C-alpha cells in the first residue's frame, strides 16, 4: 500500500486537542490534560509537553504549496 494512502489517517486532529488547538501531555506517563498544569496529577512529573496546532486555512495551504513547488524549471544550467 502506498504511503500516500496511509498519511490521511496519521494527519487527523486528535480528539484530545482542545478547541484552541492545544494538547498538554505528561512526558513521563503520557497523561493528557485539558488545562495548563505545573505537574502531572498521575505520576507527579513536572515535564509537561504543550503542543499547539495551527488551524487549517487557505493562507497556510498557499504557503505550503509555494514551499514544496515541484514544477520543473525550464531554464538551462548556466554552468554548462
């Protein structure tokens, strides 16, 4: 199966992400939290990772398209 067919499954927004696009997760035990915390209530670790996800927009799509433009260049190599 081509990887292109698998990518959409991995690029889904997690149900754990809050409405602001933020996911907070304990790096030690993996517990997830809805609000900012100083330490994990499950294991006591102070290593809390915060992931912020940007919303989908046409501007972001345009930037991505421009960044990964694979259009062949018709110009000849000036070194030849």
